[in-house]
């Protein structure tokens, strides 16, 4: 064995001046958690619906849930494209909720509008925008 392999020195820490990846702001973490929980629940309910015979509908909901799980993971990882995708989906969801508000009434429209607004607000806070737009070292 070489001297380096026999050494009992602790692992080396990166230099103090090296850039470290900052953790996500609370609003980004909250949005990511909500996206993952919502996506996970959608997948669970889709799998539970497989027994009802609606295979196509269950498969579509499972894919939809996996999309939200993936977006939640990517948002937590600081991916700019994921933030943009969630904001675009929030815009579409808010527009559909507005149509639903006019057609079906206030109670259904408000409940459909709530989640897109929550995601959009969380990902549009100043700390969240700054975190997604910061320069990152190449990894």
C-alpha cells in the first residue's frame, strides 16, 4: 500500500473561497414540496383507479402526476427551465380556472384558481427569482 492509502487523515474540505451551492430559498422549497406532494398524490390516486377499469384515464393521470413530480424535483434543483415551465402551466391553469369561474360558478372556479396562484406567487418572490437567475459554477 502507498503512504496515501495508509494515511488516516480526514477527507479534505474544499477551500473556503470556492463557490458552494446555496440552498434554495424557503419559497422555492415550499413550491417544490407542494409540486412533489401533488404529483405523488396524483400518481397514487391514478394507480388506485386502475381497478375501476378506466385504464386510459388512470394512465393519463399517472403521467400527469409524474410530470409534476419531475417539475418539483427540477425546481428544487434550481433548473430555470422548470421554473418557467411551472409558471407557463400556472398561466394556462389560471386561464382555464377563469373560464371555469364563468361557466360553473364561483366555488369551482376559485378552487381551480388557488393552486396555480400559490405556485406562481412562491416562484415569483424576489429571493426565488434571484436564486434561479444567479450564476452557477459549471458542474
